[in-house]
C-alpha cells in the first residue's frame, strides 16, 4: 500500500523534524521543506496529497505560496502558524486552505485534522453525507457514480471534478467541492451552517466557524455571473444557504 505523502513546510527544522517523526508513526510519508521554492520543486517532482504550510516564513509570503498552490495543484492544504488573529484565519481560508491550525497545537488533533482533509480531498472519496436543516429527516446520500448537472455545469461526484458549461474544468479545493456537492444534492432546501459544517468538515469544526461563509464566497466567484447578486447559492438570513437551480443526475463518465 502506497503511503500518503505530506509536505511539511516550516522555517524551523525542529518543527519539521518533530512533525515528520510523528506523522511517520501514523503511516504517512513526509518531506521536510524550509522554503517556498523547495516546496514548488517537490510539487513538480513528487506532488504530495497534502501540504502543511507555515505562514511565518522569513522573507516569504505564506499567503502567496498558498495562492500559488491553489492555482497550479489540487491537494489538501493545512496552514500551521503562530498567527491567531481571526483576520489571518479568514484570509488563509479565502486563499484556499482546507484548514487552519494555530501554534502551539496538539499533535493528535493535527493528525485528526489532516485525516479529515485527506478524506475530503481524496479523488475516490465518496460525497459527504447529506446534511439537513432542523426538524428534517436525513435523506439518502447520492451514489458516488452520479454526475449532477445544473445550468450547464457538470459536477462529477466520483472524480470530484466540476466542469463549466463550456466543458472546462474549474479548480475547487476539497472543502469547496464537498460543500458544493452537499448543496447540489439538496436543491431548493435551506441547509443550515451547522449541518454544512458537520457534514463537510466533521467534528473538527469549531463553534461559530466562518469556514462555510468563506467557502460559499469562493464558490460564488467561480460559479456566479455576478457574485454580488448570486443566482445559484443564495443566503437565507438567519437560516443558512439554499441551492437555487434545478439539478439533474446521470451516470458519471469516469
């Protein structure tokens, strides 16, 4: 069985060595890195399934590195940093991070978060369980082989791929894909933030977590003609979000 590869980027060797040793004990293959350039070299030659990225790299912009990752590669991205400011966390999520962990962190919690992100970003992962709003009974999750269509868009649940109406693939993070799949499987229903958090991020979601709002904002920029006046994913004040267009389903080509 091939071990999942994690790239650990931090300017402090003591931290990368600690993380590499701990992750190896949990069945991961790791590469220790100390610069954005070294990370890009690894991404080109031996791309990992997930990157642990420290924002506080001397002389480098961690957010810029995150943006570059999202522009060119599809992998899990967990930011690890000593910056606990909520603004930094929101910016990190906006540039495409799947999770954000502040130092000092519990290694067991970090591994749990890594595994949760890998489940969401794995190409063969099944769609997230369908969340429901309060007082609604759960419905059966759509089969993994389904391809969902709406307004000319095609969302392939098996391949975890989104194609626009012209057939061009649109890059999504693992969290964005899981959120869009959940919404598209329940068109016309108001889904609360709590349920969306629970079924796209799992138990690691924190109370009052803004991840859902950030990811909805990113999805609107990719899906909507006018993100300021959305017609696909609409907000319902005090309740959550609703997926507006009708959705058709068919068999995935993959």
